[in-house]
C-alpha cells in the first residue's frame, strides 16, 4: 500500500493541494483516488493546469504509485446549477434535464427533452443556453439535444447497401428496420437514395436496384476481423441463395 | 436502485443519531454509484454483447476511454471520408460524452470505495439536507444516473450509425 503522506508531500512540492482523503482503489490497492479542487485564475485558466497534473502523475509513477485525479470545479458546478434553473424555468414543459460537462477547457451542454422538439423550440433553447453561458466567460463547445433520433444516416444506408447490393429500395428499407433504425417513409428513403446517387456515392442499375460506386467502396474501407464487410457480404449472399 | 438511493438519502437526513446518519448517508452514495454502473453496463452490452460479461467496475472507464473511443473515432473518420457531416458531428458529440461518462464513473467509484471501505472518512453535513463524503456532495451523486443516461443516448445513437 503506498504511503499517503509521501504522495501529499510530492503533490505539495508541485503546488497541488489535495482535497478530502486519499483512498485506494478496492480492486487495485496500488492505485489511488485523489480529489483536487480546481480554481480559475484571472484569465479563466484552470489551476492547477492539466499539464501540472500530468507532471505529478509521472512523478508519482516513478515512485511506483498510480493515481487517478478527480477534479472538483466549484465554479463549474455553480454555472451548471444556474443553467439548469434557467432552462427548466423557461422550457419546463419541453425539457426534463440539463447538465454541463467540460473537456479541454470548453463546455458541453446536454439537454434531455421530454418529447421530440420542433425546430423553433430547439432554437430558442439553444439561444437561451448561449446567452447564459456567455455571461460566464466560458466557451460553449457544443450543445446536444439527446433526442435518441434514430433515422439512418447516409453512412448507415451505404453500409447496408454494400452488404446487399444490388438492392432495391423496399429491400433496403426492410434491412434498415432490421438493424434498428426508424425509416419515416418509403418516399423519405427514395429521396435519400436520390441524393446519394447525385453525389456519386451509389449507382442505379436496371430494375431500380442500387450498388455502391467505386469511390464509396474505397472510402468505406474494410476491416480484418469477424465484422469484416467482405465476410458479412458473403454470408448475406449465401442466405439469399446466390 | 435509484429509488433505494433516494430513500437512503432521505433517511440520512431525517435520522437524529449521528451514527445512523453516517450509515444511511454512505449507503446512499454506494447505491447511486451502483444505479449508474448498471445503466452503463446495460447500455454498453447492447453495443457489444461480449462486453456484458467482462465489464467489472474498474474496467468501465478503461473500456470507455479505450475500445469505445477507438470505435467512435474510426466511425468518425469513415464518415469524414464519405462527407457525411451529420454523422461526423454525432461521433464528435459521442466522443466527448464518452470522456464525461468515464469521469463520472471514476468519481462514482472513488466515492463508493470511500463509502464501503473507509469508515474513518465520515459523512459531513453541510446543510440541513445536504451532506458530503470525501468532498463529493450527495446532490452530485444524485445526478450520476441521469447524467449517465443522457450521455449513453448520445453514445448509442452515434454508435448505431457507424456500426449497425
């Protein structure tokens, strides 16, 4: 078991103040969890910096001690609480929850809607969030509405076409539904296929059957494992008795 | 599991004996962590069925930062080559969700270890109905399960577009 006071001394030398008690990981006692309270300097930079924390991690590793730093950012927690109150106050009937996380200095805001939101409401929520965040000198990295929206992307369509080609739109629709996607209508899928054809991603053969263009096959690439598209395609062909 | 945690949290607040407040308080942290762990495990098992068996507590952040991130960035690169901007954005969000989720799991696990194995670290009441364990507030612990759910939706929907 590593010596905690030694760890604290090493960290103090690097101006890193430990908050709370150091605990060993239950499964791996040589690994320590260390809470560090983060503050912001006048330029809104994190203190201690990630670089300094990394240096500390290396210094401790040389002593044979593995540490996991858990950063507590009091200011971020305040901003997050305020943001939640603001958004829920204005959009309580549309939004179930809001929270904020930070990675690499910019903030990500996550919004969980109560139901599918129309564009006007989404926009209004985004505006509100931007206005609020900008008041704290914090950069908004991204705003995500986690709708769990589930329509197949162009990429997902291409992957399905690759496996079944040549395939017509009704077979493709069935395949996409089998893969767990929601396809709004046959018309929606036809328009999507048309768009992909105009971009040169797929080619239409006789009988309204589609195959990938050479460019698409090259860009999609392949994988050398059990999920290899070459193998899944062979299996799909075999299932169809070809 | 989450309702059990809420109940324990409530009990910790209404009890009068400090020994009992401590016991219920630390168990609340434990249950909030487990509720979160189970959410994460169930969702990750849907992405890759073989993960269901191998996901021990310690390995969750590791799997997230390793295999999950790797697959998502590979998907993002393919989407980039196909000029599918929507999927690129989806993967980008999922990647940042993965890091946030790994952080929550680290914090949760460290707190759970303190709750279960370190009785010498006490529950500290900072307000009538607010208490902390080793600097982590119960109101933070309370948010772990639903934060995890939101982040998992972001991860799953990107995953589906590049893997289904």
